[in-house]
C-alpha cells in the first residue's frame, strides 16, 4: 500500500455527513411525536423521558421489542417505504398494549449497507407516524451504515417501546374461566407476519402484483401497514373490564391465543363469524395452503383477540365499534377436553 494515500471513513463506505444530514431531515417528524414527559431534543447519547407519576400510584414499566421481518424485502422490491415504519411501531406498541399499558416512548434502530437519505427519511417519517398513532414519543434511535454486512439497497429495522401500567390494573388473564367471550378486532391485512411464506407464494405463482385484490392492487394489500390498536384498547380498558388480550402476530391464531390462557382452558373459535378478506383468499388459493397452516401462520383478518366476561360482551363490542374498530364476537372460552388450546369450528 502507498503510505502517502490517506484513507477516510467515506472510502470504507460510511458517509458521516449523510448521517448528519439525515438527522436534520427527520427532526420535524420526530418533533411531531413529542408528548408530555419528553425532555431534551434528539441527538444526545440517550433519550430522556419523565414518568407521569402523578397519574400512577404503583406504576410498572412495560417494554417490548420487535422488527418487521421479511416484509422489508417486499417493501424494498416495491420501493414502498412510507408505511414500513408504522409496522415497526405497531409490532412493539401493540404487544405492550395487551397488558393494559399506555405507550410512553419509542426508539428505533435502522441498519443499512449504504445510507440512502431519501429512503431513510421515508422510513423514519413512517416511524414517527406510527408513534403518533400509538400516542408515544420517538425520543431516540440509531442509524448504522455497515457495508459488507448489508448489500446496497438492503436495510433492517428494529424497534423498542416502553409503556406504563398501574400494578393492580395489569391485564394478565388470571381470572379467565369457561364461558367467557372472545372478541376479535379486525386486522388491516397480513400485518407484519408470515412474509417469508407470502414471498414464496409470490415466487411460485409468478403473480403480477399490480393485479386487483378486492378494491385495491395486490401490492397495496400486501404492503398495507399493521393496524395500531393502542389508543382504542387503552380507552376500552379504562371503561370496561377486560380479562386478557392476545396480539395475533407470528404463529397466527393457533399459537397466540393460548399465550394468555390458563392451561386447563381452550378457545373455541367460530370461523363463520367473519369473512376472510381477499388478500387471505388469494394467499390460500395461490399457495394451495391448508386452512390449519393459514391459522398458524397468518392473522387471517384478526389482529387482536380479547377475553371478556359474557355480561360485558355487548358493551365492549359496542364501545370498540364506536372507537372505529371492526369488532365482533369470535368465540368463547371452554374447558379443555383434549390437547387443543384453540378449537376451530
């Protein structure tokens, strides 16, 4: 090597100036998420947030972390980056909401081979959009250029959400019993789960993603962001008792509902209580996917399942519909007679 050659970080593929410019570009979006409790501004070594202790007697912090999986690959292929950030917030904030938590703040991690300012700005603006929908503040994050780890054009996302809940109001499912009702909240599509199978179906079927799927294109149906239920669940649980909530993510209905049930109980799901949306119909037909595999891979149109006492069923459904949710009674809790924790009928 010529000893007179002076190398810079840019020569290795990392552009510090681009990173600084990104911070300046996203400051307005981040500022739009500020809520009571935010302290300081973006750019420090850590984000500060003052806990609302005036509203809580015995507060517990609730944390969640997640990504958006290989839905990222589809977003990159479609060059649709505006809403993938909403998915990121949703996957984390919906998880902590099932415990009855109020979402307080969010941090993101964005890693790429070579930073594209335009792409990163769209992604992080989407994260800010998701934070506003969840009612939490985007108080920090990290953008990393890692040439050699990621191919040019590729990137990955991770998110971290922290919330708060009163200790004696944690929703933990301990009082669930046979006869309780199951209430479903409609999803906006596949959300951010099962996309390795979705991409395989696209590959095997050779489908044109611009074709119609219901009243939109198949591409739009598949990239539609995850619905964020946080604010509506918080309002519901402040007015009506809810025994448990299950976020229907990876593992679908089959794997997620049992996570909130006592071992001696099962969830009996009435499959005729809702109509499968066109995107799930297409997936099953194009991939020749068995119904049991659909139930354990996708949400199949159900983004959340709530367990409530039968006497509160109608009031809860009515309130959820008033809040703008597509809500219906999807089944009931029964005594477990065999090994199945979820019974589809």
